[in-house]
C-alpha cells in the first residue's frame, strides 16, 4: 500500500508497514549506487536546505550526495557559520532559510525535539538528521536496510547494543524500528551509561534487558551495534579509555560468543582501538562500509518521497533510469531477502 509522509521526524510513531515501505522504496536507489552514471534528473529544479546546527561530517555529506544524485541543488548552513552564534533564534534562522524557497529542510540540532518544533512552523517537509539524544531516523533506516540485505530479514533477531546508551539517538532509533519487527534487545555498557529507564523506551511488549558484562551481552546475538564512545565527554561521570577497552571493547575473541554469522554495525566515526578493534571493524562480519553506501540510498528515497510524493502502485519510476539489463521491478522479490 502506498504511504504518504509529510515529514520524517522520528521512527517511534511509524508502524511496521510504514517502515517496511520506506525500506522497500530504498531498493531502487541501492541499485543506482552500483552504476557508473549515478546522476538522475528526478529532483531537477528542486532545492534541499541542509541546516546542521550541530557538527556533522558523514550525515551532512550523505544527505548532500543524495540530493545531488537526484539532481537537486543544495544550500548549506553549518554550525560554525550559523547566525545562532550571533544571537539569532533557531526559528528566525529557519524562517530565513525558508524565505529562500527550498523544497525540503534537512536538520540536525543538539536539542531533542528541535526538528519537531521547526516542522510545526514550516510548510515544507522536514527531515530530522539527528536531534539531541532523541532520534536519528535515517540512521535507523539504513541500519535496518543493511541488516535485511545481509540476513534476509529484520524479524525476531537478537540485537546487542554496546556502549554509551544513555546519550545515543542511534540506539533509540534502532530500538524503535527493529522492536516493531519482534527483535529482542540486550543493552550493555558501563552502568552509568545504561540506566534503568532505557528498558522502557521501546513499544509495549518489546523485550529490552540491561547487562553489564559484554560476554553475557554477546551470547546468541544476531546483530551487534557498536556505538561510538567518547571517554572524554562534557558530562559526568565519565570513564577512562583504558577501563572501557578492558571492559567493553568489541574484539574478535569476544565476538565469537555471538552467532557465527552475526553482523557488526557502527554508525561512525569509529574510534579504532577504543570501542572496536581493527580486525573486527575490517572483518567479514563488519557492515560499516555497507552502512555508508546504504545511507545514500535511504536518504535519496526520503528526499524523493517527501519532495515528489510516493510513486503510484506498480513499478517504481526510477526503473526507467536503470539500464534495461539491470532493471528490477520493486515488487519483485529479491532472492537475498529470502527468510532464513
């Protein structure tokens, strides 16, 4: 069934059907990444405003690349150059951007709920590129797409999340998405970073448990999501890098406790030698680079859907942009998605 979205502010309110629709709509854009000519005219004449009030490299470049590959222009606002530093309010800043007539606003902000606040005051679609410790919706989608591609399903998996859970919007988006497909979660890290309230952030009926030994957390895991850990942070209490490595670093020996085909994900940037070792980050179970590639596909799909609207029932219009010999109907089953 065709789904319509005005904004993408969070994954928590979306149903399993809506989430599946977004993942399915990303498939043709994955196909485009494999071809030498990646530039489309789908959003020619449209403009995407990238308003990053919090420093970002990967997400900002990924959204910018997604817009460019769809043929859209971009206007960029970055934290270090923002008028907010001169005393301008957030709302005044985004109204100024809106007066330049973009067709979509992609926004990152350090305050939870900022994207939702802005969306209430704008007529154009708003995509949340990360807000405080609330959510990072496109990251959750690209993680789910990567898991589905590798394992053939995102249903009823055992998902272990390691690191600083308390401050992680990535962890929350993954729990909100994967929890709707029957996944069970084990959260592991230093006790002050895995508070009891995290057991209640999922939808009713979602299984979330906290453990504080990494060996226990990895037992039987299908997916291991490793979070970036900054041991020198502006909040307290903190933990030294040496203590974190000793207690929670994902290395090849510890990874053996997970299932043999368990996937390792990391949202980046990685602190090699801190939360993850190089042999795991670069090993056959790692999906780190696939996540980056899938991030562009997911973000292309989001921009396409929010600016152009959903495609009509049947073949995806982007099928016409693919060479005939590589063209694949979006309603054709991909053999890599067969249930395990």
